[in-house]
């Protein structure tokens, strides 16, 4: 159950969308760079066909996605997107989420089509409701 303070300060749909898009760009650029670095490290740039590169990129992106949210949200409740939009993740009582909570929140983001779940009236996604967290204005 969310407190009255959290209810009044929930991030808007626009802020949530901006958070998602900004973080997606950050994760994608970092994942691409790591994938290229892996190819270079194995001296396999020329032998990496599109399928191999795509497979490595998908693996790096998924792991990067989990690590990014775990590191960023565990310490501050914020990601790059949340810093820019001045929002943060909190628990039902307004505290920063624990590392375990952030891990569950991050894993819930891997549910297919989860991105669309926050488009409901309250703007609370499955990764929020399953982990007992909220994104509020900072």
C-alpha cells in the first residue's frame, strides 16, 4: 500500500517513458562497446558474422541490463534516466530499495512486454508492483 506522499509524488507517464528511453540508450551503447571489445579481444572482428555478433550482443545486453539497474538503483535509487528526469525508486515507506529488492525489480523487467504494463492509470509497472517499489519525483 503506497503512502499518501508517494501517491502525490508518483512520476508521470512522460517521466517514466523518458527514464526508459534514456536508460535504453545508455545500456545499448555500453553493450555495443563491450561486444566490439569482446570481438577485438578474441581477434574475431572479421570472423564475427551478423548472427554471432547479434548473439553476443544479446547476451551482453541482458547481463548489462541487470548489472546496470542493480548497481545504479541499489546505491541511489536512480539511473542515468532518473537523474535527468529527477525521479527515484523508493519502497512503500519512501526508503531506498535494498539490493535484493532491486534485483527482483530488475528481473521482473525481463518479463515479455513488461514495458507496456506501466501505461495503466497509476503508471505503476509490473517491475514496480512485483517488487513493492514506486518511481517518484525527487
